[in-house]
């Protein structure tokens, strides 16, 4: 086959592949109670600290949040760790970091980071206090054949990371295999009698279940080491899980949510790259990479040269019907406590309106003070 014909065949195959992927995605419904907004980054490539959207990033990827809603971002092409405070002030923690980081997670008030050391293929983990890197990187088990980005997550049971098609745990300064045979395949089971296919991103819920993003699946690992496949997803970039076990992930142009066995798009359009804030069906993402939940129950997304936030149960009152009171629909376990917050516009700070415990799920809360206000926004925040 001559080169021109070979290129033509490859092009046709790729066109067919992406068309099929888009067709599958188009069948996924949009989440009707999700709103996308930008909190940092101007959209221009650069390295500029400052306030909110007056700042610049250069392809941010990994992201995590602490208990005070401070965000920590790996700004990959700037080789910098950036910090975004709860009031959207962006500062640079470290420039010229000696690694290519792939995963970030919090360990109390310290930041844990994993990635490739320097420009090589060895993988390490760094412990970072606010203002200093603590000691030298800890070398993680190496993959002699395939170099996959290590995933990293902290639970009350220890520090977990993915390497060698396994999940390891670090306890008492000792590496142990937690689950996985090391074979490159997706097989459910327990302990070493299961296997993974290129696991990378890790996340965890409040009861120490670990969620693993691999080549085409999301897997769940219980504290007892039982592994099951939760969902099949193509082209995942990153995975996040809320304390209640709600999964969100980013793909090529989309951000999606999996809740109660239902998969929904919460931002972006299939096959379309761009930038637009607003309700989920109208929003656009350029290259959504890292995703993480904050303590405010919002999802934060590292997207090309911006940091975006997706808030749930937050819609303009006009979208709920002029005859109805502005309403927030809550879902969860009976007895869970939620705080309802509101604001008059996207630029205003959130203000607490009510706190309640679920007596039914779903549960509808209506604002008694603004029955027909056209310009108010609402969200629910899970109270620990």
C-alpha cells in the first residue's frame, strides 16, 4: 500500500472512530441542574498570578482541593505548582518543579504529588508543606515495560497509588500490593485475584472505597480489596468522586457525572472544543483535564488555560418556570444535612439561606422569599 493510500485509510478509520464515539455520547442526557462558570485564568497562554480571570496558565492538568476550598493546580507547561484561594487569588507555590506531575491529593494540611522525576521514566512521590518540599522524592515501584502516569489518593487507611497494573498502599513507610495481579486486563475479583488495564487516576469516597480510572473503565475497590467494574467510559482524562460516592470524569470535550447508576453530561458538547460558561447544555470546554470535588460540593475542572467550576442545583429562576418558586432538588440518604445557598448574580458571593436534613429523596426546597425573582441562583452544599 502506498503512503498516500495508507494515510487515506488511517484518516477514514479515525473519522469513523470519532463519529462512532460522538454518536454514543449524543445519547447521554444532559444534567438539567448544572451550571459552568470560570473562576481563574484569562484563556491566554502565560504565567501570571493575580486575581481570578486576570491570571494566566499554560495547560493546567492535575488539580486537588483542601478542606478550606483552596485549589492546588499543576500548571504543566509552566512546570509550576499554583494555588488558588477560596476568593480566587492565584499565586505560584513553586516554579521549575523537578518533575512532570500527574496526580495531586491532600494529606491533612500537606500536599502529596506523584509524577515522573525530571525528564526520565522513574516515578516518585513528593510531600509538600506550604512553603517547602519535605525531603527527597520517594521512589515508587517502576514499570519496566509501559510507563503510565501514576494515580494517587489519600484515605484514612493509607496512601494509595497505581503502578504496574496494580494498586499499592503505603503504610508505615512500607509499600505493599493492595489489589491486582499485575496482568494487563480488566478482571474483577479480590486482592491479587483481579487485574487492571493501565490504571492511572485514583479517587476515594468518605467510606474508603477507592475508584480507579483505567483504559476504558472505572473500577471500585472496597476497603476489603474487592474490585468491581462500575462503568465503561472511552477517552477519560481524569476522575473525581464526592464523599457520597458520586463519580465525575472528564473526556475529550466533556465533563460527565455518574450518580445512582445514571450517566449525564454536566458540561461541554461532543466533538466541539471551545469556551462558554452557562447551563450544562450550552457550555463548552476546550481540553478538560483534571477534576476534583471541593468541600462546597462543586466540581473544579482544569480546562486548557482556565480553571472552571461546575455547581449543581444552580439555575436562574427563569429556567424553573415563572409560575413556580425558585426550587432546589436534593438527592441523597435520609438524614443527610444540606445547606442551601443563594446569590443574586454569578459574580456575587454565595449566602446561606437554609439548613435542613433530608426526610425524603428527592426533596424539593423552594425559596419562600423570592417566589418569582428572575435573577437569583441557588446551590446545595452537603454539610459534614
